[in-house]
């Protein structure tokens, strides 16, 4: 279990719930990305696969792996990330939330 200590107080640390791949990533949008390929927005203004374009942001739409134009490299990365999530921690009751007190 994890706990965070800030300013003399113990804080609650929780694990986010599991979300299926189709509900975890937004579509990346930027002027420099090809319009015919759909990329997943990752972090630090990069696609999930690591392509960086100035001004990139997540769209208001999900990035869906089953779409024909979904980037294959982003699809592979999304699958690898999903495979690392333990099967036992994928249910609604699997959210972990702890509070530690002194």
C-alpha cells in the first residue's frame, strides 16, 4: 500500500479504476499529424507511441483501437499497457484506497 506524507499530514492514496482500452485514450489532434491516421494522445504532448508535434492536444473523442485508421504503433502500445494491468485488479471492487494515520 502507498501513502503520501505532505506537510505533517498523511494523505489518502488511491489507485484509479481499470478502464478498457477504448475508454482510456483520447484521439490526438495537431496540425502536423496526418489526417488519415488516428493517433492516441499519451502524455507530455506526445502520441501514445511517442510522436511529438507542437500544439498537440487530446480531442473530445475516444481513440478507438478497432477503427481501421487507428495507428498500429499506438495500438501496440495501448495493448502492452493494458496487458500490464493485473487481471485481479480490473473489477469495480478492485479500487484500492488507503488512509494512514500517525
